[in-house]
């Protein structure tokens, strides 16, 4: 009997996308419950949850990430790109606020919260100037971002499908980010270990200026990441099945 139920659950999950039994659903409009539920999904399933189209968030790999590009008008003076980049820590996010998750889907949903520690590691290449100093290098880099607060606005549209359920079509995601600390370690700057250490020390003493310099590029990378994660979930889990009734 249990086995039959299990296969029945599996079948439903494969066809329409359902939250697993360890996640209690909320009433539409109960924003406190919804924020807690989203946090719980991330905590219990850091490796992702195929039944709702959720990718693993504990470690995410990227290729060719452009963080900053020199602008001819002088508004950006640095070319910084990661050939490859692994980001760890997203699964420890706490969602503290969830706005707009009502029975009637509004045009904008909003989620806010924080991530205690993000660890980025990858192979970088950069040249240009940073903090008014010339800089150039290519090699391994590690960046730690402490206490990142986020607020993301998700532009959404309702979509009725043939299964008779409402789905959310995600048009655009825009996030605001703020961080409490950042630690950088770019190896092999100027192809010179001593100079590299000295430059990293300067950069870490002025991490807030560096954050302001790189914030735009990092934010737009986060916008794209959040958009692709949410799109996959919204495509699999209907808006109706997200709620209790
Ligand atoms: C990242 O790219 C560098 C240079 O292209 C390469 O040497 C390194 O093996 C790559 N690392 C990973 C984890 O793919």
C-alpha cells in the first residue's frame, strides 16, 4: 500500500511537479509562512529538488563570467573576467520576506533576505585600473563575501496551461545587493608574488571601494542566476500547487 502511494506520488511529481512531503505548504497570502517555506526548501535540499525543477544551490559552476568591462566613457576602468567560477553558499540563504504571493498573482513578486557567506573561486583574467592604480593579472582567485543582503523583484505573468493550472511566467528579475564585508585573494597579479600580495592587501583594506566598483557587474550576474533558477521552478511547479488549497 505504502509502495503504491509512493509510486502514485512519484507519478504525480514527474508529471506536474509537486513539493515533497517534508515541505508543508502555505496559504496564499501568508507571507511569513512562505518566507519560512522557501528557506526550508533551501536548507533541506541544498543539492536541488528535481521534482520542482530546483537546481543544486550549494555549489554552482559558471563559465566566462564578465564582472567588469572597460567603458570608453571612463565610467568603468577595469576588465575583469572569470574563465570559470564556482560559487558556494547560496543554499545557506535565509529568505526573510516574501511579498506579493497572493491568491491572485500580482505583476511583481519580491523576495528579500541574506546569505551569511559566499565563497567564489575560479580562474580570472584582468587588466585596467583599480582604485586609480594600474592592475593586471591572470590566475586563480578566491573571493569571500560576508553577510550579503538581497532584495529581488520578480516581474511575473500568469499563464494557464492545458493541465488546468496556473503557472508563473517570469519575465525579469532585478536584485539589489549589499554586503558587510569582502575578502579578495587574486593570485599572480603582475606575474609577481610579492607585488600580488601587496596589491591584495591594499584591495582588502579598501574592500568597500572595490565592492562599489564591482557591484554593478556582480548584481547583473546575480540577476541572471536568480532568473534562471526561478524560471526552471516556475516552469515545473504550478502556482496553484505551491499553495495549500
Ligand atoms: C579553470 O580555467 C583554467 C584556465 O583556463 C584551467 O586551468 C582550470 O583547470 C579550470 N578549472 C576548472 C575547475 O575548470
